[in-house]
C-alpha cells in the first residue's frame, strides 16, 4: 500500500513539474514566434525545456517503481 501511495505522489509531482515548467515554456515560445524577444532567447528556452523533460522523466520513473518523490529507494 505504501508503494502505491508513494507512486501516486511521484506521479503528482511529475504532473506539477509539467505545469510549472510547461506554462512558462509555452509563453516563451509564443513570445519568440511573435517576435517580442530577441532570437538569442531560444538557448535559455531550450535549457528550460530540457530541464523540465529530465525532471518529468525522473518523477515518472519513480512513479512507475513506487518510490517516494523525496527518496532514492523504496521504503
């Protein structure tokens, strides 16, 4: 039961990470396409997208294994 709960918490963290990283990322890409910011902003936007992807995949992997978000191994 504890692994199920820990997996759900890790899944929730993955969704929260997608929202927290995804919304500013979407806004930055929209601003870039509209020409509101200079072209060099693509590099930080790509870095933000990569960081969000890594974090989301890490929490997703923890959710699949039933590991609590703040732990590295199962309890």
